[in-house]
């Protein structure tokens, strides 16, 4: 019975995670006796967003740190003992199916999908209790946006996955196998198109953090760009569909909305006192104060030994599993680049004053803003920044969408000017990816960038050759573009799922 419930992903007790949304999780979201009025439905929708909060010792952005950034050439973490999940992920081992991180990603993400499906089912059954029909439609659009968001992550991590469009029982789940990636994308695109048509471009401050139509356009642009990438893996997220123009049209809608702009000061984007600034298209929002609504993800980056000296609480990565920023990444910055100081902690002094050679991200840390414990950082997590929108536009143009080389150069040089480095010309895709790497270091976009553009195998093998002094990293192959299906899911019912090739 335990295995069956694992497959279906029963509700987890998730913490709240929005600055201005009341995200108290509902105790029995599937109960027909719960959804009796507008407030009940709003609480249920808020429960979907709560899936991005802290649960099981991590929050949703922590998955990106472990599953994406630690796998990329931005981080080198082979591990001294090699016992941490991110060590095995970094090392491209083929034994990842039993990792707790892989299992948790599957469970939490499908739990979010189940919450979204519960709302959608109840809107059909009892939506007429909502006072305002327009609000009922918005609730549907929010649920479908979140479902699409979760499924997009699942496709990128696992390839083929089971499609659940309604709440299902454990016995029903045992009859639903994995669907082809193309079919999962059909659901994702349909959901995002509905969200675009039925969500507002913005909200009042009381509802900030909710999905908007512009956020949906940005995520759909990423979907089109990812689908368009070279199909290096038969069940991977890239299908070679050449939809760069569709993506560009959506990105231009965001740009032309006039709601966003690049900040003059790079560090100000991540300032605790400057959240929801003009750079942020959509983010996960967190608060502190012992309310269980802070974020954990900044703790994923730093060293435990550093924390014991500089923070009022323990936490961080132990010595045998520190997530070191790679020399390859650090060496890619030009002298005087203004992004270096706000992004990295390079060395510190021990309690006895001895220098410690450490290099890790501190982009999302402010020691004066530390909460009650390592799970209580209040800084919001930027899912989509305006600078990302601009640079994705440049990528679409380089991939054949409408636009010119001067358009690409202008975007890249605006980013470089803010960073305090000189202009360049005739920007190529490789040059753009290098600039994206520096701009979004620590924001967990690098792995997706490499996969989407078909560069991942060549770049990672070159990185292994130059950086892996430990000799623990295995060669990168096309098989490792996606992760294995968690072993406990395979064990639920023999033959329901097949393991991904190479694991």
C-alpha cells in the first residue's frame, strides 16, 4: 500500500511560500465537502502555489540547485566521500534511480499536479458557488498554469511521464503509463495558452506572486525553445520542432508590455529590500519571521563551516560535499566584471583567522536578513527575469527567428554594459551562452541552456577533461540528458514504467 501511495503522490504537508498570498495548506483538498464558497476555492488555489514552499528539508528551487546547477559546468562537486546526492549527480553516475533527491523531485512535482487537478475537478463539479464567474475562470487559469509549469520541469528531468488531467485514485494510477514527450507538451501548451488568455498581466500588491499572462507567455516561450532544440535523446525534452518564431513573438509581447526593464545596478536585482522590482517577470515568494514561509534554497549554496562562523544557525554543505563554483566559470569573467562580487563568496577566514579556500554562490544571501533558521530565508526566487526575456529573444534570432545581428549585439551589450565590461560585436550562439552563463550564475539556468541548444554533451565532456582533478566524473553521454525514473516508482507495478536508457 505504501508503494501505491508513492506512485499517486498523496498530499504532502507543505509550508506557505508567498509574501502576500495566504498559502495555508488545505487539509483535505479532495473532499467534496470542502469547496463550498469562493474562499474555499481561493485557499485551494493557494495550496497549489504552496508546492513551491519548504517540505521534506528543501524547497522547490532547491531542486534546481541539485538537479540542474550541480550537474552543469558551473559547479564542481565530486565529493570527498561521494555520499551526497549532488555528488552522484555531478559525477554522472548511472545509479541515480535510488537517490532521495530524484524521488523527492518526482513526488513533490506530481503532488503539485494533483493539487492543480483537484481544483480543476472541483471547478467543474462545484464552481458555481464562486461569486464571480470571471474569478472562477482565473482560478482555472492559475491551476492550469501551475500544472503546465510542473509538467515542463518533469519533461526536462525525466522525459516521458504519466499524464494526469484529473484527480486519480491509487488503483487508477496503476493503469496509467508514461506518455510520449510530444503528448506531454500538448498538455503543457494547451494549459499555458488558456492561462495566457485568462490571466491578468498584473495584480494589485495584495495578490502579487500569482501567475500572470505575461509569466505564462515567458514559460511558453521557453517551452517552444526547448522543444525546438536538437533531439539528442529519443525521449528527451528537445524535439527539433523549430518553433523559435513562436517563442520570439511571445517574448516580444512581454517586452512590448512596458511593464519591465533592466535595473541599472545588477546587485539591486537580488536586494532583500528591493523585491518585485522591474526586473522580475515572475518569482516564487518567501517570507521569514518564524512563520514557516521562508525559503531554503540559499542554504543549498554555502559551506557549513562558513555558516558556523557567519550565521546564527548551522546549515549549508558539509566539507565532504561542498558545491564549489567551478574554476571554469570563474575564469570566464573579464576583469572588473561587476557581477562577480554580488554572485560569489571567494574565500573566508576561519575562527582562528586562517584563510579558507572556498568558492560558492552568495547571490541570494544577506547575513543581516537571516531568518530564524536555515529554512527561513525571505529572498524571493526569480523564475523569470526581464534580462532573461531579452537574451532568449537574442537566442531565437540566432536560431533563425526574425531579427538582425545588430538586435542580438544590442541586447548582449546592454547586459555587458551593466556588468561594466566592454561591447562586443557579431555575437554568436556560443558567445551568447557564455554571457548567459555569467549573467545567471547561481540562478540554475545553465543546464537547461546547454540541453536546449544541443551543446550539453560536448561542453560537459570538455569540462570534465579540464576540471575533474578527482577523476570521479563519468563521461557525459546523451543518456544523461534526462534522469532515471525513481526506483520506487518502478517497483510499484512491474512493467508499468520502463527505466530510461543508460540507468
